């Protein structure tokens, strides 16, 4: 009888340890499954976000190219020249030269575009003649 009590006293901790290990394995497997599910969702989200941003960029490029020819363009589109960067273009009028940045949707000015805008506002715009001759190069700032 004494052996039976000793045996049952030994079995309880052993069974408890086995149960704890089994529950831990089950929880780890569940964690791995949820992590994989999360990674899959994150990858899908990332692809969708990239697709949307890419679509917005394409739409912006189309808008930039078409803007001078839409009905609401306030100047003669023949006098607009595309630059691309840091601003989209320059509009040449009889009495004014206008730097134009075309935005579509919720797009905002980039840091370099804001900086360029501040330079123009501060009057830090110049006209330079770059002349190449047989004697060399001559730059004249007017």
C-alpha cells in the first residue's frame, strides 16, 4: 500500500508537467499560426498600399501633363514649358514669369518645393547668360 501512495504522489507532478508542456506546445503552435496570419495580412496591406500610391503617382503625372490643356488653365498653354523638378513648369506671360507646381488630389508641396517657393518669395531669382565661345565660357548674371 505504501508503494501505491508513493507511486501516486510521483505521478501527479509528472502528469502536471506533461500537461503544462502540452499546453505550452499548443499555445506556441497557436502563436505561430497567428503570426503567420498577421504576416500575410501585413504583406497584403503593404502590396495594396504600394498599388494605391503607385496609382496616385501615375494619376499625378497624367494630371501634370494635361493641366495646361484643361478648360480652367488661366494662361496660354503654348507658353508653358515643363521642367519636372523641383517644379512642374514655367509659364511665360507677356509681363510675368510664373513657376507652376501642379498637384492632384490631396498632394502637397515637398520640402524642396517649399524651399523653392520661399526662394521665389524672397526675390532670390536671377537671370543668367551662359555663353560658350572659342575663348572659353562666360557667365553673366543680370
